[in-house]
């Protein structure tokens, strides 16, 4: 069996080339697997048993990792061992049958419609401003994942502006059609008009960083977080928050869960159903504020 760094590199190549995982997902798997290498120390991975894995999970739990994060860690470790059994002669998977501690089910946070508009309506004075506004409008208008946003190419988006429909390649290399609202289209036109002032001549990416090359996910996260601070939005603003807000606001207006599922690119309707709980919270607030028998006594 090869040494750990080589098997890790091979596994990440397998995730990218055979499983079609996004670079961001593969990066998260790599981080979780490096935790395993650190915890195992000098013990070869094939020698680990279930009791070792249970102890490692307990250590990570004690250090503050949530049940949801531990479930992801276990999934990464389990998949890695399956790979080692298939290609590197490992005899057993010590993660098989193990489960992470249950975590309380938390609903995704969403901005209010006013907060979302406040976030994306920004003054444009420089090319980076035009880029940021186009990115933020597109995240909120189309419900894109961060990896989907940064992977967009200029030519594809140019061809999509007239139809207001964007072909997006998401998880598992699955393609879907995402809507583009008029504000997003206008912001994209404005960005494309100045993009060449930043982009290198041969760069295909729609959004580029200060080096003229495809923008990194971290840069998008940083710019959006800073925008949230500037606008005084109390909750930490991140790209997935705009995706949650897109889904929540769309469901509040339309009530069409299946359409929201299609626009988000969810493989299962059960994944989308979490937004029905958010919608109910919204309706409950309206009820509490409007129904004469719901008002609290003062």
C-alpha cells in the first residue's frame, strides 16, 4: 500500500475525475482526511479499528465539532477507506456502521426581502464594484452555489443574457437551467462592459480576481461578507445565505415546491422541503401580527 500523502492525492483525483466532485467539495474532503492522518499519528491506516475511529470522533466532538460536521467527517473517512479497499489492498473499513452524534436540526437562515435588496443594490464606481454587484445579483437572482458561480465562463453567459436563462453545471456534473432576473442581467451587462480592464486576454472565466484570472471562492466569500458588514446586516453574510434567501422568497411568493427544487438543482424533493418550514415561520409571524385571537396580551 502506498504512503498516506500519495493515497490522499490519488483519492482526490478519483473524486475529481471519476465522481465529478467540485474542487470545493474535494478540498473539504481533503481537510477531513488530514484530520484522520493527524489523529492516527504513526499508526498505519489499515491497522485502525472501529474503536480507534470512535475515539477520534469523540476527540473531535470534544473539541467543539458539531454533529453535522462529524457526520461529514465520517462520510469522508468511510469513502476513503472504500477507495483504499478497492485500489490499495486495505482489508476492512473501520468506519462501516458508525454514526456521528445526532445534531439538532437547524433550519437554514435567510435574509428578509428588504435585507436581500439592500445587500445587492450597491453603488458602482470601479470595475471591481461592477464585478461584485454582478456576482451578488446572480447569486440571489438564480440561487447559484458558490462553486457554480466561480465556474461560469464568459461566452456561455453572454449567450444567455437575451433569454434570461442560464445553463448551470452543478453537483455531480448535472446541468440545469437557472433563471436570471432583469436586475442580474443588467448587472452582468455592466460588468461585461468593463471586464477586459481586469481580465487577462486569454481568460475564459466570467468573474476574475485582481490577478486577471478566474476568481477564487474565498475572494467571493470575503467580498460578500464585507458587503454585509458595510450594509449593517447583523447575521454573517455568505454565498449560501443568498441561495437560501432565493429559495425562501421564491417559495413564499409562489408556493411551488417542485419548481423551487428544479431551480436549486436538488436531486430529491426532501432536500427542498426544509424551505417549507422557513415559509411556515414566515406565515406564522404574519398570523401572530394580524390575527385578533393570536395577539399576545400586554
